[in-house]
């Protein structure tokens, strides 16, 4: 195509010098990139976002979809720019090398951002499923983002240096100790998130109590490095994710799902105040409607039991009698 166009210009009597060929090629590349940008961002994506807005999908916000599609559009623009440069520019030229470098960096960057947007969409969808509520997917997705950022960063540095990515990966072995120190909290948080999900120890929405950090409320977010707890007084407590593995905490979710709660209270009673009820006290207590059936039933039960003791009933300790403590209970 390039040769046909230049031959056409030569047929018109236009002398095509190397400088003119370079200017014409850069003009075509710039024009193609501009037209593609206008078509994608002013026509196609606008209509697509409008259709998504009319659909009103509550499970996936339109903002996340729009972010994903726009970033994929930038990836396509970078790929088209790279293809146009290889078509119009001469091989082994400095301009081609520069445009290829910029286009490759552009594609890697927006591929990474598109991956971030895709993970955000998956996280939004998972919140409406049982799996998303049971597993701390946000922390796992943050770990994936961190690993992807490191890999893409290495690839971009390799492109800028003109070295193979394997050369940089081999150097990571010597930097393991430094990386472990720098990324200590994310690594511990990622491991803790996997253990929390594998053992089903904690999920978003559970009632968590951790007195060491002053947390007593509902878990609102489980991230890569922190867990947010909304306390019952509407304050927010932030706990390191790995602290849920290294320290002990209380999860009240089982009690919540059971629909009831056992409450224990202590009542102090003076031992010297416990005694048998007199006949006058029993008559007085029978005037209460709630106690009358109980007292009548207990009197019949105790009377039949004491009659079986015959002469042994002369000693009060051998028989059964109503006490003030038993009646109070």
C-alpha cells in the first residue's frame, strides 16, 4: 500500500524524498489514530454506554462497564498505532523504533488497567452470589493486581532498557530479601486471606469481636492488608488482615444464624437468708394468680412424699418443704 501511494505521487510528477516520505507516513499514522479515537470514543462507546444505562443492571454498575470498555478501546488504539507504524515507516528506522516502543508501553499499561477494571467488575458481580459473600475475594483480587503490576512493570522496564525480561527476572532472586521486606504486609495479608477463605473463619457481614483492637461490630470489608469493622456505635475499626490469623477473635455469626442468644447472669444470694416458708406466708403467696397454681401443685407433691416417710417426718431435714429460694426461682 505504501509503495502504491508513493508510485502514484511519482506519476503525478511529485518527487518523493526520504524526508517527505517520513512526513507523509507520520501524517497518515496520526490521521488514522485521530479518526479511530473519534469513532471509538465519540460514537461506538457513547452508544454502548447508553445501551448499558437503559438496561439498568443492578448487579453491575455502568461506571465499571464504562471503565472496562474505554480501557480496552485504548488497547485497540495502541495495537492499530503499532500496525500502522510497521506499514508506513521504513524498517530499522529510528522513528519506527520510537513509535513501537511507545505503542508497546501504551498497550501494556492499558492492558493492566483493563485487567484492574475486569477484576472490579467480577468483584461487583460476586457480591450478589453466595461465593462472593463467603470468601474474601477483594483481598485475593488485590493480590492478583499486585502481582500483575509487578510483572507488567518488569516488562515495561525491559522494553525501556532493551533487555530480555528473563534478565530482570533472574535479578529478582538477589532482591528476594528486599522484596519480602517491602511487601511484607501484602504477602502476609494475601496468605491470611487465603487461610480465612479456606477455613471459612470470617466473611463480610459477620459479627466480629476482637477486644485487642477495640472491634465489636459487623465486618464491612476484607482487603489485602486490612479488615474494616463497623462497630455498633458507628465507628470504624481497621485491623491488619494477618492479625486475624496470629491473634484470637470471636465470630458471633453462628449465634446470629441460630436466631437466639444465650445470656448468663449471676445472682448473689445470702445463704443465711434461705429458709422454709411458713403456713401464713404460703397463704399470702397464694393470693398471687401466677403463684397459686404452682403452690397448690407443689403442696400436693410434697404432702404425698412426706406421707411415705411416716415417723421420720418428725425431723424436718428428712422431709421436703417449700423454701423462699425455690419459690423465688
